[in-house]
C-alpha cells in the first residue's frame, strides 16, 4: 500500500505493530509460516503474497487452502 513493502506477518505483542500484518488468530500466523517453509523445503521459492483488505475471512481461508494444495 502506498509503495511500501517488506511487511512482516506476526502475532500480537504488547506494542502491537508498526504497520505489519497481525492476524487476530495466531494459528493463522503458524499456518502461513508452515506453508512458506514447506515450499522452501521442497525447493520452491515462497510466492509473493498479496494483501487484500476484505471482511470475508472465509475467502482468506479458501485462498490458504488453495495455496497449500499447490505447495
């Protein structure tokens, strides 16, 4: 957004975040980490992640499942 890059995805801390992506459910952080690590272990580079601001969490979970199927 607005030319920024290099965002991290992490759990909540006492300070919150300085613009990083902080899912409300830390399990999602662990799922994303496992998917990226699995691709790297298989010799596939981690894909560029697109951040989409939507209110439909089911859509996000469907995308993660689809991504996991291609890993």
